[in-house]
């Protein structure tokens, strides 16, 4: 039974205990900062960190679902990448989420002349 496997015990557990909790933490912090008038750089950076945790967590749910049900999914989708493409085609909002999560994860940092890093 999935409920006894903990937060990493399947896609539903991961969604309930990790992804949704990360999103809730982000929303709570954002509301708190707004109500307290906290708009300084450290506050915004912390909000941004919570936001990135939330989108990355939501982006991982499909991987959990695929590997949890790999035996039955493999007949239609030979690997997790094909599965993700099929889901993203059906649900474009998930494709946008995935693009955002991957953009920050794979962001290339370059040094331009005259600009200090």
C-alpha cells in the first residue's frame, strides 16, 4: 500500500507530501512577505528559491508516475522521455512547467566582456 511507503513511495505520495507542500510553502511565504511589506532582495531571493523548489517538484511527478507504472506504460511509451512528451502534448500547461523547470536547471552562465559575475 502506497500510504505506508512515505513521501517517495509513489507519484501520489510525492505529489501530496513534497510537490504540494513546496507550493504551499511558497504561497505562504509570498503572502507573508506581501503582508509585512518585505520587498528586499533577501526576501525576494528566498521567495524565488521556494518557487523553484515548487516547480521542480511538480516537474518530477511525471517521472514518479512513469517508474511506478513502468510495466504497463512501456507498451505505449518505451521510456520516460516519450511518456513526458505524450503527457505534455495532452496537457500543454505541464509542458510550460517542464520548460520553466529545465530552463533554470540548465541555464548557461556566460561571462560577457565588461560584465562582472
